C-alpha cells in the first residue's frame, strides 16, 4: 500500500483535501482523531495520564479535560515530554493497526497536523502539503471557528512556517482559490500520481524516462535529493550507510536528464541483496532487473559491479546506485561530481557536449556511450586536480 503524509497549517484547508481523497477512494487515518481515541475514557492511555498528572486533568464526566491538561504541561518542558511519552507510542501503535487493516492496494492518507514539526516526513512514500496565504487562513479561522485574530496568529506562529513545510513536501497543493479548483487539483494528483505510484509500489516496478531529454538546471534538485535520502535512510535503519547525491543534478548549473542520481555505499556488494533490497523496494525504490556495472575506459581495467534501484513514483525518477565503499566505482562517482563542481570551464564544456548529444542521440544508451571519450579525458584532469587539491572522497 502507498502511505501518504498529509499536512498543512491551521486554516489551510487540509481537511477539504483529505475529504476529497477519501471520496476518490483513499483510506484516511486522522492523527487528531487517533490521539483522542487512545486517551478516551476506559483506556490505559487515560489511566497513564491520570497517574502522571493526577485526576485534576479529568472533567466531571471522567473524560480528559484537555484545557486543564494543557495548563499543566505546556508551561513545563518536562511535563510536556512526559505527556508525549505516554501519548505518542500509543498513537503510533494505533496508526499501525489502522494501516495494517487497510486493503493491500490502498492509498492510505495520514492526516498529521504536526508531521513536519515532529520529523515524520521520511516515514511516508509521499508528503503532501496544503499551502494557503496567511490572510485567507486568518479569514477562514474567524469565519469557520470563531477564532479572534490574536488567537489565530498565535496558533499559526506555533506551527512550522510555509518554507519549512515546502522543504518537506513532495507535492504542494495551493488552496487560495475555489473549492472546485482545489478538488480538480486533488483529482489530478490522485489520477496521475497516487494511483500509478501505488500500483508500481505493489508490483515493485520502477519508472524509467523514455528517450533523451535534458531539463534545465533546477535549483530544487538538491532539496529533492535530501528528501529522498532521508526516506532511504529511514528505510534501511538501523544501518548507518553513507548516502551521496551524485551525477549531473548534483552539479549546480548543469542541465540534465530529470533523474536524481543517488549513491548508497555498502561494506560489501552482497550486503545490497536480501533484506536491504526488500526494505528499499518497500520504501518505493525497487531494484532494476539485470546485471549492472560501471566501466569507464580511462579509469582502470575491468568492470565494477553495482546494484541499481529506481523509483516507483511516476513523477520522480531516481537512479539509486549501490556500490561498495572505497571501490573504484564509488570513488569515481564522487570525484567526477566534485571536479565538475570545482572547475567552471570543464562544467561548461560538459554542458555543451550534453546539449549536442541530446539533440542527436536516438536513445539513452547511445547518449551515455557517446560521452565516454570526454569522460576518459575528464578523469585524467580530475585525478590531477585531486592530487593538487588534496581531495578525498
């Protein structure tokens, strides 16, 4: 199943998005609802809270008095941490139960108001953020919740700002227009990305870009890499393996095929098989079939075997190269990247070559092979630069 994290600031219209996704067929897990459920009367969660903070946090009906609890815990860091230690594990356990109960082909939408604030983004296949202009949010909070401006501004200031949410988002839905416009955007996302992503994930099928098409340099490529790397790191935990952004999208100013190249270093290549490969596939990075290796002619004899994974997300192609740490292929990828970052002349020459080949090469294989002679010479220049500069991978 596909796990989607949905978040947005108070008054952004996140509930309208989750409701529309449910209409399309998504399974919704509402974190606010779950957090209330695990401390409802008769639960061990409520009993633990009373044990920690006394029955002064209970209302006359025996239910949790959230205002009274807030008065106790919010002014005191230690009390807040104690409350979180009671509630958060129960919320996680209940959320896992609800997700496990969903059909195998479900798109599960986790509506989590504080998803960014508590660092949950890497645990989802996709993070969706609803973003709305501040003035619109204030107007909605006054109209729909009867909240005065000072209280609304206080609530908004207590949450992550828009920039922080955007950094965590794979998709940003702007909700400054009509409800019909929002529904149209959600429907397109459901049809064009979420459903294909779920199908690819279940089939362990990676997307591939057809042909050769260069995209202009995108300043968000490093940020996209950071989200993907965090997802990979979460998937392979507790293993602590080096992850690097490599390839043209890691070099500022270079046009490139819109594929994020990532390198994952393993102690032995055999470590890339079995459980590690399964964890990556479950996280949305299925292994590509076949045998894969690197063989730049100017960088030594023989071929350097590797494993290659892709992405199940139809809107974000990825090449995840798994190589042995300290192997020639691992070092070569880092050296080429760092030399092109450091040498503007060679960066310009490579960009010119890429544009020429993209205009003439009929397919990706021909495009890649045609670059080999340039890389033979570039490798020699890079090694000379490494020796002069004292570069180390």
